[in-house]
C-alpha cells in the first residue's frame, strides 16, 4: 500500500505539486496567481519542496525582469504519483 | 483533510490549467513556421546540401524559440500527456496526421511536377498545409476547450 508523503500532504503543497505534475514547468508568478498566495508564503512552500529534492529551479535574468521556473524532478513526479495512489488507497479502504 | 476532497481538488486544479486559461497564439506564429518550412524545402532546389543543412538548423532554432516564447507568455510549459481528454487525443492526432499530410503533399508535389523549382513549389504547398491546417486545429482546440470549461463550470480567463 502506498504511503502519504508529509512534504506533499500539506494542502498548499499538494496544490502546487498537482500543477507541477500537469505541466513540464511553471513560472513563479503563474503559480502565485493560480494559488492566490503571497510571494513569501509561496517561496517558503517551494523551498520545502525543493529541499526534498522534488523540484528543479531555473532562474533567469536579474532584477524586476527576472523569472523563476520550477519543474518536477523524476523523484518529485514519482513522489507525487505515489501520494495520489496513497490517497486513492485510503478512499478504497474507507469509502464514504 | 478529507482524501476524496483532496483528490477532487487536485483533479480540478489540473483541469483549470488547460481549460481555465485562454492561450492566445500570436497571429504570426503559423505563417512564420510555414515560411520556415517553405524555405527549408525550397533550399533543396539549390542543390547545395550545406544550404539545406543550415536551413534545417535555422528551422529547428526558430521552432524552439517560438515554443519558448509561447511558454514564457503563458507562464507554463504544457505537458501533452497531462492534457484532459479529448484535447490530448486531438493534439496527438493533429501532430501525427499533420506531419503525415505535409510529407505526403511534399512527396506528391515533387513527384508530379517537372519544374526545375519543384521543391520551391512543394514548400509552398507545405506552407499552405501548415497555415490552413494549423488555423483549423487552433480553432477546433479552442472550441473544444471552451465547451469542456462550460460543462465543468470552469471560468476561462
């Protein structure tokens, strides 16, 4: 049985991971707009995910025109898929 | 957090990426790609392989730069495997059928033409296929995405 991942299980990070899993990379402001989060909060969440080795960060440019792109690593994608499988297992074990 | 609610929320989140955003492609994209295809195919008439190789490199770079620009404007890089059905099936079919049609049109034009500029003519035919076929696909894709968004109650921004 798959296990829930504590890094991904937090609601904000689960939403972030679901967006990352559905794309081949996203820009910081796109995530911020979609999730309606303050920049420091989003940075903190991204940092937690990055520390787990689930993210590849690509920064381009400097100053106001700079952009930061995030992409799931292979480890991150596997962790996300495993987490979703764990959620499905829990639903099957405890149907509403 | 309720597991079922979590799953529904992430599924909707993923759908909203593709159905909730209007991804406008600049009008010059298809003519530019068609022009590059025409120039690459037409270069064969010059009977200098280095010119054709250079054109293939230019075509690849232009295609890559166009995609990169598109992604920069959208703020994300789409993942075809994650596109909601039937959009994924349509995108895959378009890529496969579109490539096959271009190859067929070019081969047929070269085969039936006895003009010394037959590759230039074939390139022109490829240009038309890219512009007309691409416009049709964009229109069809947008309509389908709008319909799905309406059915699922997703607001398009």
